[in-house]
C-alpha cells in the first residue's frame, strides 16, 4: 500500500514529465521557425530590419534549454 507522500511524489513526477514533454515540443517548433526564418532570409523574403523576430526565437530557445538545467 502506498503512502500519501508516495502518491504526492508520483503525482509530481507525472506533472514534471508532462512539462518536459511540452518543452521538447516547443523547442521543435522554435527550431523549425528559426530554420524557416533563415531560409526566408537567404531567399530574400526577409529584410534585415526584421531581425527582432529571429532574436525572439533564439531567446525563447535558449530559455527553454536553460530551464532544463
């Protein structure tokens, strides 16, 4: 029979697993967006004045990575 502490720990582990899975999915989306941004820049569809979009994507990717530490 499990104790309340064990049940709480099991619940916390399940929550953390869900968060980690979500972050992994978010990183995939951010990485794909960065890759598309670079392709669009290389194709001439993006002008350098829109660099803030790339900076935001990079900052988000870094934040997601730092949270994993």
